[in-house]
């Protein structure tokens, strides 16, 4: 059940991050889920470095997924800056 929740929350976080980073038109639901789940890993790492521990708090996990997804899409934007999206 945790994997299903991770996919749903990751998809929502990835979708919101793609809207924030102006990449919503170039991504489908599959990539939104992938970006959200990877973003959750990145966000948890970044918040761990800042000393914020969430434990089982799903809201903090969602916020970390959103922050991580925005960071991940920012890196993708920097890499693809010279290319056509």
C-alpha cells in the first residue's frame, strides 16, 4: 500500500512541480510520477541536510517531494537550456 501512496503523491508532486517550472506541456503523467518519486528522494536528502526530520508525517513528505521535484526540474532545465524542448 505504501508504493501506491508513493506513486499517487509522487504524481501530484511531479505535476505541481512541472507547473511551477513551466514544463507541464512537455511532460506526461508517467514522467510526472517519475519526477515526483525521484524528487521525494532528493527532497528528503536536502531536508535531512537541513536537520528537518519528518518521520511518518505525510504532509512533510509531500512538501519534500515537491521541493525535490522542483530542484530536479531546475537541473533538467539547466542541462537543456541550449536545446529545444
